[in-house]
């Protein structure tokens, strides 16, 4: 899914309009982290961003469209992958980036609010899925390089390996309440790397011969 075209909030202009968009998205992120999706209001976000209400309503139209644009911007602004020449070190870098994001007071609250909204709002769910698709595709080349080096078997689903790194971290973040520290991030990376080397992520699920 690509959020583009003529829907509200999807144009990528420059100049003053770009500055307005940046201010509104920053205000939307603050409101989402502080209040959650259910309490977001476009008029309040316009006030926070110090822009006219009509500008916000004309460009985004709904809170859902604004959150979708916020997620697109977050995906575009996320840090690029780390390439160390070692699958384990690359996956640790990925895991620690996820861990830092989820434990950041603002970012963690924002993600919880978006995930909660995505459970009951289809457009937000679509935007969230697109956000993670972008991030997985950004890091997948690290696994492909490991395949090319012979670290993991040919036919490994490189996207599944990246998903396997963050999955236990999100479980701690959303479900168990267990400590989400660097040690947990490193264990997630180590488990994903070991499983990949053993052929657990071969396409088709057949495992090693």
C-alpha cells in the first residue's frame, strides 16, 4: 500500500507549505502521545501548530488522514539501516533502534496510541502496515548480504528475519511489560540470527535439508 495521490494530506510540497506540514505533523505527534487517538481534534492540533484551522481541515480533512500522513513522515524520517558486514551485528543494530524508539517517552506513547487506533480503524491500520513495510524493506538488504556471504542459506526469506527481530520487542512493549532494555534487544537479534542460520526462515517453511 502506498499513501499517495489526491487524498487529503498526501501531497509533498515545498516552501512554506512544507513548513506548515512539518509543524502540523509535529503537533499531531505530540497530541497523539499525550491524549491518544480517540481524543485528537484537528482544531486543537491547528492551535498547537499555530496555523489556521481551515488550513488543517482543507489539507487533511480528518484525524485519520492526518495520522496516516504522520506515519508516512515517520517512515521517511527513520534512520537508515546499519551495515557492519556481520548479520548478527546488523540485526543487533536493528533491534537496538527498535528498543530505543519504543522506550523513548514520546515515541513509545505515540506508537501505543497508533497501534490501539489501528485495531479498530482501517485507514490507520493500513498506514501502520505501510510504515512497517517500509522499515522492513529498509533493513532486509542486511539479510540478503548475509545470504550472499554464505552466512545463511539460499532461499531465506529476508523480510521474515527482520520481522523476527522486532516481534519479541513489541511483545514486551505491548503485552508482557517485561524490561525492554539493550539486553532484550540483543537477545532478540541473536535468536533471529541463529534461526536464520539454521534455515528456519527458508521460503516455504521447509527448513534445512
